[in-house]
C-alpha cells in the first residue's frame, strides 16, 4: 500500500513540475533572425562571417532591418504594391546605406531657395523639341492638373524588348549614378536612332574626364554632365574602343575624341526640366523617342524586392539623391508604373529594375527630367 501511495506522490510531483515549466510554442524570434542572418551572409558573401565582434554588430542591424521591413509591408493593400524584404543592404545602418549608394548625386540649389543666384536650373536646359505641343507644354504650362494620357500612346512601352537597353550596371563603391544614367540613356537613344541593338559605351571616359562641377566617383550631376558633353562637342567611345585607347593612352586618364556633326553619338540637344503635374510628357517621350534620365529620391529603396512603389517615397526636390534611366511604362497594369533601371546590380530589386507608380511624382521622379537628342 505504501508503494502505491509513493508512486502516486511521485506522479503528482512530476505533474506539478511540468505545470510550472513555461512552454513557448512560438519560435524564438532571435533564433529565427539568426538563421536568416546566416543565410544572408552566405548568399551575399559577407566578409565578417568569422569575425565575432563584427558579426554581432551586423546581426543587431539586421534584426532592426527585419522590423523595418515588416513595417513597410504593413501598408500593402494590393498584390501589385511594392514588397520589401532582405536585400544586400540589410546589414547596413541607414547612414551607411546613404553614404554607400546615395551620396553621389550633386545637384544645384532647388528653385525658390533664398541663396539661389542666377538662372533657375530647371529652366536652364530647355530642349529644342521638334514638337511644338511638347515645347509649349514644357515652357508655358505651370498649372496643376490631373494626369492626362493622350489616346494615341501605346499602353505598354518597354525598350528592353527592342534590344536597345544596355545591361544593368553595378556602381559598387564608385558614386557614379550621375554618369551611368546618362551614358546608358545615350546608348539607348543612339541604338533607336540607328535602328540597331545597343552598343555598350565606355563609362570610365565620363567618370574620369567630365568637368563642369563633376567629381568622378565622388559624385556629379546629370545636367552638368550633359551640358559639358554639349559644350565640349565630345563623343563617347564604345567599350571596345575604350579598351583599345586605354592600352595606348600613355598615362592619360581621359580618352575623349573631338567630334563633328554627324559623327557617332554626338549630343545635339537635351533638357533638364521639372515635369511635376505634367508626367504625360514623360510618357509621350518614352513612347515616341526612347528612354529618359531622371533624378530621384531612393532612400526607401533599401529593402525593395519588387512590385509597384506607391508609398514610402518622398518626392521633395531637395531630397533627390540618385539618378536613373527610365526605359518604359505600363498603363495596363492595375497600378500604372514607370519601368526604372537602377545601377545597384542585377541582384537588386526586380533584376535591377524598380517599378514606380505614374502620376504622383513618387520618389521625385518628375522633379528633374532629361530628354536627350542625338545627331
């Protein structure tokens, strides 16, 4: 009898012990974050895998990024809306990200600033368009209006389908978005004009040589670059020509050649204008001429994976920090969007591209637009 009582007491004690243990059926958030972080390190070949101090520092930043990503995705209301997630920048602080990718676009003081002296930068470079309608709209139309889309425009334009858009570049540690956007757009416009596939042009020419307030990998300005190309009457070489010149340059870093009218890739006219509330002109040019250059605010792109950006992208003029090439648009999509080619490599976003909603000056995409004409 005593043995039975003893067994009962043991069972009661064991049961009470289990009841006192706090069971957590939810996965530990730190463990899950560390699994994701280790996968992230391998995927992007991060150099601090075996550096304990740096690993811990980056892991804490990574955990903060996971919280920010969750907050960004909380605003998704449609399947087409932009989705955010772990990118190659998830282990960087916001300051490090800005310094690495968005410190290279140097532009003039915005219009209306008290310290601005001289010509308004947005009126300085009006393109001499053959279309009187476009020209009048650009110069004289300042009234705010709803987005107007001419009926004759195609619903979808993607210049990649025509073989005229060069591959996505990775600017790496060189702050050259200002040069990449212009050089690749010139390549596209030239290919369209000559009815041939793109020729990859020599980016180093521009980065190394462009004056007029441009500073190579330390940053530059798209409008100042276009002005410099026009004033100097310079032509760009193909990448193959550049490599040949590089081998025979005899110590000179600059390999531009003087050009005369009619020679390969000669800049004729260009614009540097605000098309806020007039984005239909951007669509018209994209449909009838080709890709365009735009300055943007890309701060919120840090975690972008795909979809159409509708939120989290300030359009203020003084927040512009990056330059891109717009290669098309889609008006058939539930959320109409621009197709924007970035310069952070093909692993970023949608194979190197971003989709930005049309008509709201999201990311400041209409603040400063450049149309390029070649002869």
